[in-house]
């Protein structure tokens, strides 16, 4: 039986934030959720998340999962105290207990599996992950004796000689839970921090093993915003390198960010300062950016999107968007269409080879194929209470600065006069004009102020 305990009760004072430390995000996902996801891949029988500071906020951040149980640690008196609370809460302390911190978001499932395998193969009482750091400041030092761990000394309790030891404790443990439960309640807070340390269990258990791994970033803990940024950089470098090996070109890799869920096809060029978030899919031979943000959207082949934002929408094949356009949720732009300068599209469908080239707002609309929307056109879709739909048929020519007051239905091959306010439906093959006759008054003099 495998149980997991994730320590997530701390405040994270050094983050200088009202948000609990474990809820800070790296590449769009909280530190705690990343640790949970890594543990879920081990298929444990149960996961205990030990919470304390702003416990409801932390608990509410985690999606419902029958295997996840929350344990309140109050007060927060150290890592050993957290496991003492857990052992009191859970009556059957059987099998293995994997313990790790909720602020180590890059830990890999394969590394955790190595720890479990070592633990099982040696029938250990406790096994933990260690690594050597050139600058181990802030970490507990691990001292070995004949291949076994003799003791762990926390940084603030180290003397000058002990601080020279480069082997550190990564804070990931696998215990024989039954043997742990026999000694866990004997731990005391006899240290400079006046906390109960989980590391003190090592000297009380007979068979304590070290799994030393190379420090490649996955053991990076988060205590401040600088370390948070380092983790973000590690994840982003990994994501972008994967895409580059799969045929994606980044013009300025450092200025871009890509979500882990995003899919990008071959021969796609990502220009500088471009950010691709969520479950976005970009197909082959596209040029995205510069200065572009795309979230939870599909972009077909041979598209160009420049200096624009796209949310929750479907951009089909051979489409140009931008510069400075905003495609808002639930929009579908069909193939060979053009969305030009300073255009906003919202909850609308544009059929093939339609064009909205300049300074227009198209909301809650259906635009037919081969229709050209003139500069400054607006669909007035909101009456103060409800949104209404505008329909414009195919092959229509919409004059500059036309306003459509929805709900309205414009037929096929309709032309509207520039500057018209269209309030009534138009039939196919018609000309719609709504504007007053121009009056010129000669010899006009402005009043002097």
C-alpha cells in the first residue's frame, strides 16, 4: 500500500504575498497542483495534503478527487509535527508513506519511482532523496556512515564544519509507515527553530538510505519570487526545446512563453514576445507574432497572426490576423479570410474569404463568404439588457462606418452606403442607405468666443 503526504501548511513569509506559497503558479499551474500531479502518476492508494495557513483557500484550489484527503495542521510547528498530526488522524499506518513538500513543483514521477524502488529493494525504514549543491546554503546537510544515513542537520543548527558538507536533503522521504508511527510522537523541538523536524526520524530508524541524484533543477524548492522565476525558466526552457526539436523556430526564445498543453506543428515560426497558453493547437507553416497572445484556440495551417490576441476561438487555414486585432471567445474565422488592423471580433462566425480589414467591431454576428466589411463598421449588439445577433449574407459590400442595430438580418449581395445606420432587414441584391441629405450653408461664420 502506498500513501502520499504533501506538506502544504506553511505561510511562505518570504514570498511577501497574501497568497499561500503553494498556490503561486509556475507556467499556469500552482506549485501544489504540480506536486499532486507528479504523485498521481505513481497511482497511490491515498494522498494526504496537510494544510494550515488559509486552509480553505488551499483546499478549494484542488479539484475533487476521491483519493485526496485534507489534514489540518494547526499550529504549524514543523515538518515532524505535520506527520505527527497525520499519524493521529489516520489509524491504519500501513505500507509505504511518501512524504514531500508542496513547494517543490518540478519533481519528476520517474525520480519518485526510483526512490520507491530503492526503498522496496533494501526493505528500508526510510529512504530519502539527496543531492550535492555547490552552494548548499539553506538546506539540511546529510551525513552518511557506511552507505547509511547517520543524521541530518538543518542549516540553522549546523556548526561551521558541518556547513562544509555539500550533500543536502531534498525533502522527499519514503517511510515504512508502521515503523515511523512507532517513533514519530517521540520527536521534540530541541533546536534553534523550536520546531519538530521530520529529519530527526532518520537517527531513530535503523535502516536509513540515501538516493543521491544529480541536481538538474527538479529538486528546486520555492521560498521566494527569485526561486519561483527560476522554476518558470526551467519549465519554459524544457517546453521550448521540445518544440524546437519537433520543427518549431523561435526568433527570440527568451521573450516567449508556451504552455505545457499547447501543440505546435512543424515549420511554425514564433516571433518575439509571443505567448501561447492553455490547450492551444497551432498547425503547420504558421507565423505567430511578434507581440501576440493566443489562449485555448486552434490555428490552422498557413496562418499569420501579428500583434494580436486570440481567446477561445477557431482560426482556420490560410488566414491573416492583425496587426492589433482582438479575437474574443467563441469566434470562428473560416479559411482564406482576413482580419486586419484594429479589429475586434466576438462570438461571431466569418465564412470563407470574408474580410474585416480596418477599425471594426463584429459581435454576435454571422458574416457570409466573400463579404467585405468596410472600415469602421460596428454591429450594435447590446440594447442595455440583452445581446442580439447580426446576420450578413455572402457577397455583400458593407460601406465604411456602417452601424448595424441588432437584431438584424441582411441578405446576400447587399450593399450598404457609407455612414449608414441600418435598423431594418435587407433582402438579397439590395442597396441599403440610411443617412440625411447633406446641407451646405454658404458664408457661414463661427461665433467668436
